[in-house]
């Protein structure tokens, strides 16, 4: 209480209560600071300031369990291109600066989202994950496209010596399990890495194109069936010398597998 009574007896009581209030406030603040420090130690990734793998797993599993809130959610996997080479050539200090820069770009893009529950984490050395709740496929595509367009800024800042910074894969939630959801996003990410620098791919688009975008558990079933039914073909290709005559060096015999329609499944 800032306004003190004129009566000496009341003034001393109010002063004592003010001191007690300040001490209690300081005690609660100390506890809050301690809880925040413990939270950061357990759930924050030190280099980027984003969530860590433990935080990511906990949050995503919670969203998937609450199906009503995540019927149209998206998982976006972002991977730094050739991180091992960058680390070998530039050292961990330069690599950490690059990872921190990418983390900042992800935070900036997430901050632009209005009315969309989201979180981001660094889940492995080169891999980041962004989860958007209650978004359409188009929303997820636009967010990812904007993020990919910002990646060259890391080159402009001198954090990486190439314009090929990374790639992204998008998976839309359609009732998958936690692990299948991750597998879908990872499949899209691998497809994006085959498209060129700073490209992205959508898992559902791969499925529409018939590119065998199976989850990990589905691949297990497919391969067991292929082995059990011996749906295997041999394929021969020549290996030639790079001379004018294209001299035949030898032939390779490859083993390939086929689907139920008899089409070869690409490696």
C-alpha cells in the first residue's frame, strides 16, 4: 500500500505488511524463474532456442491424441543440406551459427501466422520440424514456400557458402499414428531433396502421383508380401567407358521388385 496512514500504530502495521508482501512476491518470482529454467533445460534446444526432440514428441503426441483439434494439421520437416560436410569444413562454431540462423528464420515465419497454433523444434542434428494445427493443405504449402524463399538470406549473411541451404517435406494429418506421420513427412523431405536446391514436396501429392509414399509400417507389409510371393525381377544394364566408342566395360544385374499391378517400384 503506497499511501501510508497518519496514525503511527496503523503506519507500522501497513509497513510490516508491505515488507511481507514484497518478500512473498520475491519468493514466487524466484520459484517461477526456477521453473522456467528447468523447463528450458528439459525442453529447449541450446543452439537454436527452439524446442528439442523431447518437447516435439510430447507436443505432437498430445495433438494427435486430441483428434478434434488436429484433423487438419500439418507436419513440415526441414533439413539442412549436407550438414556433415559443412561441419567438417567450417567447424562446429560456424555450423552452430548456421543452425541458429535457420532457427531464427523459422521463428520469424511462425510469428507471421495469425490464429494458428504452431510450434517448432530441432529434432536431430540437421533436421527441424514445424507443426501447424488446423490449417489447410494450401496454407501449409504457402507457409513452406515462404520459408524456402528466405533460406538464401543465410548465404547473404555469410553463414553458409552455398545457395543450396536446405529442403522441406510436408505431411498432412489424416489419422496416422505418430510414427507414420513422421514417416510421411520424411518421405516428402527425401522427394524434395531430389528436386533441387531449396525445394519442398508434399506427401499427398506424391501419393497422387503414385510414387509409393508408404509409411514405415506400410513398407514393412509391402516388402514382406513381395518376398513371400517372390515378386522380384532381374534387370540388366551396361556399364560403358567414357570414351568416344562407348566401349562396354561390363554389365550389372540389378534386383527389382514389383507391385500388385506388376509395375516396378523405383528405388
